[in-house]
């Protein structure tokens, strides 16, 4: 995933720099684990059990397919994409959507779960064409356009 994280303010950055310049040892951070490796592995197994319908799976595949064949889906900006996402994108959208459903307290995936994870999963997987780079295209805009034209099954 490629998650966007903005810059800190000058005041926040000064505090960060100051606190890191005073640290003499890692123990000074007083970091305490909140989960164990076993907890993480157990959660991963639970995520795999979250139900994802055939229709939602098709929706995921169609979104990813639209990154590779944008003209077929009527994407006006098709010329801006040189290379779309691989099948690994479908796998990661499905897994991330399942995790999102679990965090929402559900045992099933919705199209909203898919849309919410499409951006971080696809953001670094779209390769812009020369024209796309020259136009300073933002991949999020392309992903948004794809999500708008791909119907939920």
C-alpha cells in the first residue's frame, strides 16, 4: 500500500527534532508492545475468514482490469495510463477490504470497503504514460475516475 502522509508543521517538526536529539538510547522511548506476533498472526487468519461475495470479488477484478484496459471501460483519461495493476492488486484489495470489514465489526465485505482501500492499494501500481507524466497527472484522480465508471456487480 502507498498511504499518503502529509508533512508536519514547523512547530511539530521542531518538537520532533528536539525530542530525538535528547534520546540517548532506544529504551528512552519507553515503547511498550500492544500486540504480540501471535496476536497479529491470529488476526490475519481471522481476516482470511471474512466473507466476500462473488459479486464483490467481480467488482474488485473489474476495478483492477480497468487499470489495464481503461478504454474498454470508457475511461476518458485512458491515454494517461501506460501500465495498469497486476493480479496482486486484486489480491491486496480483497485482503485489505476484508481487514476493513473486520475493523468495522462486520463479517462480510461491502463495495464501500473495496473503494476505501482501492486508493492505497492501487496508488503505486499505476504507471503513467509520457503524456500522463507531462500533464502531472495524480494517480488518485485516475483511481477515482475508474471507481466512478466501474459498476458494482
